[in-house]
């Protein structure tokens, strides 16, 4: 008798491993969870990174897409070892599980054994094999393709499950009966046999323009094992229909590959016609973005750590005195900097980013409930007047730390490490990180007040744009002024720059403006006196926390 696997038999918390579940365990959780899950096609390391960056929980390593990327047909013209090499790059580049399109298993049971063994060695979470003959032909080519003998295909499934060295490795059996013109009864008969043979899930495929037979299969299947679908042909079907049918996993199967072909054709044709790059440069990502995506800045940080020792004299002062009252009960007993962001206090994540770039001398200005700021390897400095003073007064509490190379940071921000690495590499005495994409970043309400910045030059997004530009003004009510970017709350000071800031704080204390001033006001005073204050343009990849919506976005970011 077949054992029924109920979609609500375990909660996600019960199924989750105690600490960090493996990629294969996370794929299995997606298959078994009561919620509908989604994975997105990728075909190489770069596209896999983009899928992860977009927020997907898993990757579909499409056989069609990987073959097309190699310039060959989806007929097993790319060998399984060539596919394995692509998968290794994809797995190394990402931290989310990969379900690979294993075609027919590249042969008989023995080929499946070899395939599964190699996939487990490379940290691939699962494989999907289809009940057709080797070499395979893409399902959407021709009619009535012959199917494998049921018993022979069950042998492939058993061989794969017996061979896996990862206990959570998932083997998905793809039923091609409906694609090949067989009856619903034949599809169910095959699914039943494959489940009995040990398949972790059943992928039921269809090339009809509606999902009627998919829904019919799911209803008749009755939850005996997770059901996976690929709605490439019946894409107009509302996703809620799949939820109602208790589908476990949807694969968006080839759209990154198809989108890249469209983009490359359009770009190539435009350059060929124009014999110039002027018409396309604004419509493609910058080379700097490419470097960021492939981790070039991590290499720069590693070079500072291992090749040339990081500057032991670089300090950081973090302004974290406020309660954050807009977060409501979340900050009733702790300051905003200590709210939870995916299992860690916000401040801990910020300090970890600083430490990762070699900045280990970190002072934190505390105010509201300072005893709750109990992180290791930081020096706490109290601002007892935090309720009646602003950022400049908090900074003045750490005036003795304002010497030598120094970083200043708001305590409620997170940013990608490359932003800090780039800032540390600049030469100016006072350099502020400024988001040039403040309007299109998608992380804030357009009506919300920002720390607007005006500069001598606007961000162009041109090739390798990395130089700083001079700041001419700060304005927190910029409705009638030009805005070149948003100050994100991160500043690098050289030794002379730190002295200039410390001296200006003394002047502000004497003239009575210190108590109510924020950092932009302090910086504006320096600009007005002719001090060179520069901007390093960044393009998103940071967030600050003001309210619960900001906190939700930050949790998604990490």
C-alpha cells in the first residue's frame, strides 16, 4: 500500500534543521511544505546569482537553457560532464538549492548512479529525470515521443536513490505521458510506480494551453507525493489555481535564457545599426554592476586582509542612541539598533560588515536602554542626553575617537560590503556614500523625507565610474532643489578629515547649535566654510530602518 504524504503533516519549523539546513534539506522542505514554492531557471553561474539576488528560494538548472547557452540542441548534445561543470560553477556562486534537469539520466540505471554520485559530491540539491529514451528530445518537439518502459525507469529511480550520499538529496520523477498523448490513467499509473520506486516528488508535464489536465492529475493523485509543475505552455493560468490544486513546486523553466536572447539581439542589432554605443549605454548595466555581481569587491577585501594587511588604525563610530519609536512594541525594551534582522540584531550585522573589511575598533554611541546593547568587541559610549539631542551631539560624545582614519555610520543601516570597501579605497578627507539611484531603488516611499545631496557632477553610470565628486550642499527638504543623490549615513574620514569634524563640533558646542544638529547639518557647515566634502556614488544595495515596513525590507535583503 502506498503511504500518503500529507502536505500539512509537518510544520516548516519542525522540519527545519537545528542550525543551518543543507541545500538539499531546504529543497526537500520546499517540496513538503504546505505553501506553494517557486524556483527559477538559470543556466550558468551569472544567471544563478541573478536568480538568488531576485529572492528565489531555489534554482532550476534547465537542460534546454544550459544546452542553448553552449550553442547546442536539447538532444543530449551537451554531455553530462559538460552539464556537471556548469552546475559546479552555479553551486559555488550561490547559497540556494539547485534542482537540475537530468534529462533521462543520460542512459540506464548505471548512468543514473554515476550522475547522482557526482551531483551529491558537488552539493546539488536534487535531480529531475524523465521517463523517455536516451538520447532525449525536447518535450515540445514533435508528437508521440516514445516513453521508457515503466519497470526500466523504476530501476533508474531506485539506482539513484540507492547511490545518493546526501540523505536529503531529492530525486524528482518527470512523467511524460500527457505530453506524448497517453491517457490520464497512464500518467497516474506511471506516477504511482515511480513513487513506489522511491521518487521524492512527481513532475507532471503538459503542453496544453490550459491547466485542466494538470489540475485533474493533481486532484486524482490526492497528495501521495509532492507534485511539481512547469507552466510554460499554460502560463495564463492564475497561480492561485495551482495553490488550490495543492501543487508543491512551480518551475519557471526557461525565461532567463529567453530574456537574455531578446536583450542580446536588441543590443547587438542597435550597435550594428548605429556603429556607436551612445544609444545603448543607458539601457545596460554598468561594468561596475557586473563586477559587483561576480564578487570583485570581495576579492579587494580579501587582498587587504591577506595580501596587504588592513589598516589597523581605522576606527568606526556608530551612532545608535535612538529608540526608534515608529517601530512600536519592537523597541519598547530595546533600541532600534538591536531589533532582530533574520536572527541577529541589526547592530551585530552592521559590526560584522565593518569587521569583514578590517575595521575592528568599533565604538557605539548608546542612549535608549544602553544595557541591552550587549555585543562583544565593541566599546559603548553613552549619550545620557539622547532624548534631547541629535546626531551631532552623539558624535561629540566620542570626540576623543575622532582621530586618524575613521568611519562614521548611522546605527540603523545595512549595506552590501562592496560599498564599504569602495569607500575605504577613496582618497578624500571627508567622503560620504551617496545613493545615485535614490528614486528607483524601490526601498522607500517616494514621499518620505531623505537626506538629499547636491554635487558638482551628476552620476552618469558610465564605464567604471568610481571617482568621487564634490558635494555642494545637503538638504532634508529638497522639493525645490536639485537632488543628485541620498546620503546613506556612512562617512569615511582621513586623519585631517577627523580633525576638521572634531574642531567643528567644538565650534557648534560654543555657538549653541550642537544639541539639535544632525550629521547633514554638520557636513553643510563644513561645506559652507570651504572644506572639501566629497561623494562616492553608489547605486542602491543598502537600507535604513525607520518603521516596520523598512524592517521587513531589510529582513528580505539579508
